[in-house]
C-alpha cells in the first residue's frame, strides 16, 4: 500500500471526526461504500473532462420537516437516521465546476468554504477525484482526500456548524468525454 492510499484509508477510518461521507449513484441513491480497492493510484489514466455540481445545504433542527424539490435527489440520505435530528434542509447555493485535462477547478461558496476538485482519472464506470474543502480563515482543510465514485454518483460531506445549523455539501460529477 503506497503512502497516498494509506493516508486516504486512514481518513476513511476516522471520517466521523471530520465529516460523514456517503456515496451513491445519482439514479438510485443507494450507498455502495468506499473500499480501499477503489482508491486512487497515481498512475491511472486521466479522463479528458468532467462536470461537477457542487451544492451547499443548510440543515436545521427547527422547521416543518419537508425536503424542498431542489433537494429531492438527496431525499433518501436526508431522511436517514444520521440526519433524523434535522427538521429542515435548504439549498443555499449550487455551482458547476468543469474539470479538464487533469486540471482542477475551484469555487468559493457563499457559506464560507472553498472547494477545490481535481479529476485524477476514471475507469469504465467510476470517476477518481481529489476534493479539498476548507473553511475560510482556517489553516487546515476539513477534507483533503482522493475518492472514487460511480460516474454521475453523489458524495455528501457533513461540515461544520454555521448560522444555527449544520453545513452540508453534495458533490455530483459526471464524465463529459
């Protein structure tokens, strides 16, 4: 196991400290999980391009318990036990990041986090990406990890407390070549 894989495997083992990771195909929202065999090898061929949808979401403990139409894609996850304490969910912002020829993309989210995504490669059905999520003013990232997800799959990251609620981020990437 090389150093990069060991670091990512360690992150997965302690994910509860920094955030909760859920991975699911966009069509079914079933959670296939992230195994160490799916982790990124530096020698993997890089896909020509991908388009990523980045959503910042606020989860609050007060509210009517209704999930808005803009978050319907995440209904299964947002109704799961780990989010049972939250009664309302609001889509704060949605951005698109285009990744081309191994070059990364960047977005400053209004909620106070910077997002950096890099396309590392792909195989027949999975994209291999690197995500760096950092709160503005912080010296350390909340998340700095490679991950593998089904093409057009979803990664949900639970971030810190903001404005009397919990910040969530959803990342959905699909190959465009």
